[in-house]
C-alpha cells in the first residue's frame, strides 16, 4: 500500500499508533478514539485553493488601526470568491448550520501589535449569527487565559459569545481544560510530562472550528500560520518540543493538526494578514518587526495557505536584510538567548523547521507543491 494511502486509512478510524518520521525525529504516539468524518475539514472541499483579498485602505500603517468597513467588505468578497456563492450568507451556509457549535481559534500571542484582528473576529461572529447559529453556541478560544485577558475580545463582540481558555498561563500545572483520553505522547528532551492533550472544548464540545491565524515569523517553526495556530493552540504542553537550539516541530505540528477530531472539525481557514511580524515571532512586543501585508487569505487547505506564508515572511526578511527562515547555519545560533534574537534579526535561538508545512502535506492535510496551488487575487478599493 502506498504510504499516503496508509496514512489516510489510519486517519479514517479510531487509532493508537506509533510511527517514525525521519531518522532524527522521535517516535510519536497518537491516541484518539474519534473517527474522521467522511469529508475532514482539512484539507476540506477546496484543496490547493487560496483566495487572497487585498486593500491598501484596510489598515492605517501610521497608527496600525484597521478600517472596519473595508475589513467587512474584504471578508464578504473572500467568502463569496472561495465558495462561488451568490450571497455572503450562502457562502457561510456552505460550512455551518444553525445546530453547529462553532469555535473560533484566535491567536493572542502577538499582543499588542499583531493578534487575530477584532474586526475579523467580530465579522465572523456576525455572519454566524446571521445564518442562525445561536450566540451561545459561538466560542472564541485560545490556550491561555492571561493572553485572552490582554487582548480582551469581549467589548468587540455581542453579549453571550463564549470566550474560553484551557489554562491560566503558559506552562501552568492545571490540566483540567484538556482531554485526558486524547493526546500525542513523545519524549523529546527527557521531560517528565510526555503527553500533549487536546483541549476538552475541541474534543467534547465543538462541532466546527474556524482558524484565524496571523502572518507571523516563528523562531522554532519558521512561521506561525494555519497549522501552527490550530495545532499548538489546541493542545497542552507543546513548548517542550523546541529548546536547547533544537526543534521537533518539523513532525509534531502536522501530527497534532491531523489528530481527530481536530482535523475533521476545522473547516475554514481565515489568515489575518492585515498586520504581520517578520522577526521575533510569535510575539510582537515592539513595532520594530511589524509589517503590513494588508490582505486576508481564505481557504480550507491549511498547507496551501502556509506554503504561501513561507514565501511572504521570507521575502519580507530578505527585504530587511535578515537571514532566511530556511537558514540552518550554526553560526546564526545563540541558543535560547531571546534578548540576542530580539535585538538582531540575523540571530536564531533554535534551528527553524519551516519544513513542517511540507511534512503536514504528507499526512493528507493539504497541497504543498506551489505549482498545484491556485490563487485567486481580489483587490478591494
């Protein structure tokens, strides 16, 4: 049997399995009792298709403020173009029904300058309610409560939207927000806790998930895109995969994203490119490394969108005179020295693994080959 067919067969049934990715990666043990749906959300109905909506007026680059009216139009055009629907409401109905319980996976780690935009998140909620999803069935979620508190989506959303985090802060010992029966197990650096558990919200409550990542650099994965946001943002104990200059994110990002029921329930990818971060990610504590792609990308295929993101971030880094995200030279490495990394875009604290995007494609999560990705560009005046 062809390896890809074998992987897809495994993904179609409840499973406990061990597999070896490449010679320098650890064994990953995936445990889940959930079956894949007949049409998993990733890569979904539009594999290899990406819609990119751009507007020079969507963000005031002197202040960083977004234009809500323009963003709404970008969202409407993006959903209609992706689906071919005649109306915006019909476009949303392609993915959601009033009976769904919908999670919106935001990214709060880039506060204050680059998080999942209030305007985008608010429009998603507005559109879901417009097609009949009850406000109490809409959840905005992230792993860490302290990050959610900083970003504070509540004033921008209708009363009744559930805003949920799994734990109080990064590396907290409270695991009550995670599912003890659904996890990836691996020993990366001899750590005591070798399991990463899926959020209970994801495994036991939600029926559909919308993923809203940002266009951000990342010191371990190369980029924080669709795959990284949905995978590392839905599981516990994932920071352990990258330390001491070494990153195991090459295999783990895709392995987590492919786990059920996360894979089947994540049905829509909306890449927030109003603002971006070209170095020092996934954080954005300074405007020094913030840039403005001024676009939103839509699709169901996280690999295809992230393949384009690799080029966007790398192009911006090169334009700024910084080393490529693909650079693996030990000469750039200042192991775990975040101050040196933040001061100098030619410093890495870990050897990056942008190859995690291509690896995810081997799990059937999407199309990596640039020649097979169809991009529809739309400009909004």
